C-alpha cells in the first residue's frame, strides 16, 4: 500500500502525460514563487523528462513563471565533456532553458568530465555536494538551521525499466548510500558507465518528488516499485518527497499496478 502522501495519476498516453505534467510544474513553480519569492526545481533527463520540458516550452502558460527567480539543479548527469549532446544539461537547455529567461547564476549543472575535476567523478560529486550545501545555507531563514541540501520545491525523476531513478541502480553502491548526498557512479548498467548522481537522502529533502514513467517497458518497474519492494532492489521505491510523492504515468506504464494502489488512481 502506498503512503498517504503518495498520489498516482494515470494519463491516456505519453503526449497527454507530458502536457499535463508541464501544466502541473508551471503551477507548482508559480505557487512557490508566490509563497517565498523564489522557487527551486531538480531536473531529470531521459525521454520523459525531456518531453516534459519541451511541453513547458510550448505551453502558453510558461511565462507565468518568473524564470529569473528559479534555481535549477539536476538529479544526475552523465560524466561526459561539457557540451556533449548526451548530457542531461545540454538536452534541458535545448528543450526549454534556451527559450526562457533563466538567470545563468541560478542554473547549477553537474560538473563535466575533462574540466577541473578531470576524469574523477567522485571529486565532481564532492564539489556539487558543496554547492548544494552552500545554497541550503543561503536559503535558510534567520536563525533556522540549514540542511545539507536545499528543500527543493519539486524534484523530477524518470523511472527506468530496471526501477532506477537518477543514476541509482538496483543493488549498486549509490543506492545504499546514507551519508553522502552526491556520489560518483561507476559501472552503470547503461551507457555511459560513469555518472554523478544525487543519493536517496538528497532526493528525500525535496518537498515534492515526481516520478515519471511512460510506455510498456516501464510497467514492470512501476508495478514493482509500488508493490512494497525494497529500495535496494527497486530504487524508485525509495524516492519520496517530504510533503508529497507523485507518480505520473501513462496507461501502458500503469498496466501492472498492484491492486492495493488502484483505488488511489485518478484517471
């Protein structure tokens, strides 16, 4: 059975899912900016993450967001050279960021390989963790203790066919991490093998975590993650927000949902 703070929304197809998720994201960011003046989001790559960003770019409501008052982070990154078209950052810029007025100082890509950290993803991870910690300190209210990472307004995650989220793969060391908030990933089972990723403790710092899955190839992963599987075997099962967890699915991806969660569906 899912947690009471978990919602599951099933859309007819992946195109409708992307458009509806885009509308949700715009509303979430506008509400956060109305409440606190700024907003923060953690982006994801992959086909569903990029489809959502493209749908935001195409939305007539996109300018309701003050893009200059938005902090953008990434949940994971392929440890490739700067500008490589396979980097999540590059794909996000092409899908959305180049079309809106983001403040370059508030866009926080994960380090690339070949730069000041060379080919050391662990050093890149330590640097990104330090950047997150500094942002958390800057965003803490007067007298309020700062956490190790910001309380992101929304954190987006794609769900892989093997249940991985970010670059946390089943049974890999990263999904077992409980103390560090960003890790280097070696030997990933999908290319490229070297990556940088937030860990589950960092993901759980977000106010809201949204998990995106579309397509028949995701149905088994979604069913497993929502059936009570442990996070070591199904990392998506361990991804949850401090206030809300939202699963956004299309009908093919929802094909294997366990009976215990079907009453939670909003079709």
